[in-house]
């Protein structure tokens, strides 16, 4: 198990670099450029929210997984804005080489699984890939159109994209999206559709990209935000799903992790090693969940509130595995960055065993068996130093 798990962890650590790949579009508040990791999280959220608009032949579960990994190649080749003159054939060759390098870090069976799904997305020929591409076309446009004070140059890009660019085909392929974007672009009344009634929640979710956590990126350049963290632990859960207890549904786990930190938009992040009034935190997060999920129609509002509460309670096998993964990711990063938040909060190994080890042992004991010796060695060396 050790060699296989170590390979999986190396892939997941390499994936951390996607958080440092900037895109051409900005956050809704115009404070900075969006990165490709948080973009991938947002797209997965779009897929979950827009499931009722997908065809009967579309599997949203597969769409979510495609969107989690579709931009990983940008770790090596970078992002290429659609409005700039580009040698797209050269980009395609570079991306295929990057896919071979990155997915090749995984064990052979997972290399094939991930590479095949990435290839399917790129080919854009199956119902799942087509719907994933629709959303990949939509999110950047609505990121601009929903901004309180959008950049005029970005508005021009959206206009060109809708009229004759890559998004023009949405007029026939995904008319709800094209009609809404056109109306917003022209300042016309927004039509009430299943698409438009989900847009306020998706726009509000953009704020999670500005909630910063106590843990650093592996590069050490800055603190991680909660949106890219959510993307990363979904990838962790997928890659490490074989270490879940029997009967765990990866599909439900991914949805829990997709939604689990959304309340931090209102309640903020509370580091597990910080001084926290847990009762007050729970009350703040519950109020946030009611407000945020309350932006949705009644059916998804109830469904997603239920998933979030299940994760928080951590009583089901699915929720216990999701919690285990949520606790597992940060130590991987802290070990790679000289202690990270453990140093900032003067964390002891006993605290790690209680706050991190306990939930990991409950949901994925094999992962704790792999991690515990490394943590023990780190803290022993820290004491010696």
C-alpha cells in the first residue's frame, strides 16, 4: 500500500500548483485574477446546480469529475485566453504532453482512468463532455456579467464570444444560457428560467475565493483560499477513494466536499488549532447555510442543506470519509512547508492526534497509518531542534 499511496500523494501535491495558475478573468469584486483551481471548483458547483438543465443522457457525476481535472494540464502549459491570437494546435500538443506527465504520476490504473476522462472532455463528443464544455463556456461570461462593476474590456470579450466566438453555439446547444447572457449584456429584463433562478447562488459563491485559510500553498507564496481548498480535497477524495470504508458513495462524498465550506462566505474560516467558540461558530455557520442555500429554488435548497448538515454531523460512512479527507489534506501541505500552520499555532503532536488523527481514523484508517509515522517524525525533529 505504501508505494501506491505515496505515488497518489505525489500527484495530489503536484496538483497544488494549479492554485498558482492565473486566468484572464477576475473575481466578481475585481480584486484579482481568478486562478484555475478555484475556477475548477466553481465549475463543479455549476454542474451540480445546473443538473436539471442537462439532458437525460448526461451523468452529472461524470461531468463534475471532468471539470475537477480538465485544467490540470495548465500547471505545465499555463492558461490561454480565448480572445488572444494563439497557435491552438501547438497548445493542444503541449497539453497532451502535460497530461501524460501529470497523470503518469498516478498508479497505472488511475493514470488510464484520469487520462481517458480528460481526453473525453477535450474531444467534446459525448453528452457528458458536451455539457461540461457548455458550463466551461458559461462560467467566465457570467463571471463578467454578474460583477457589480465589470471591466469594459471584459464586456467586449463576452460580446464577441456570444456573437461569433466559442460561446455562439450555445444559442442552439444551451439556449437558456445564451438567452440570459444576451439579455444581461444588453441590459434587458432577465427572463425567469431554471437557469436564471440558480445564478444568484452561483454568483454569491464567487466570494468563497476570497476566504483565506491558515494553511499555505505548497509553494509557500500565500495562504490557500477555501474555494481552491474545496477543489483540492475533492481531488483527494477521488484519488484516495479506495481507502474509504465499504459502502461509501464517492458521488455523495464529492458533493459534500463541494459544498462543505460554502458557509465560510458569511462565517469565515476557523482553524481547527485556533481558539474557537464552537457553539458560536456552529450558530454562525447554520445561519450562513440558511441564507446561502436559501438563494436556491426549494428542491435544491433542501437537498444541499441536507448534504451540508450530514457532513457537519459526520455520523454516516459517507460523511466520515469526507471529514477524514478534509483533515488529511492540510497535514500533507504542512509537512511540505516546514510545519505551516502548526508553527503559527504552536501545535503539539498530541493535538494533532486528537484533532486530526481521530477523524481520519474514523473515516479512512489506512490513511492515518500512512500519515502518523511522518507526523511523529516531524514533531520529534522539531522538539530536538
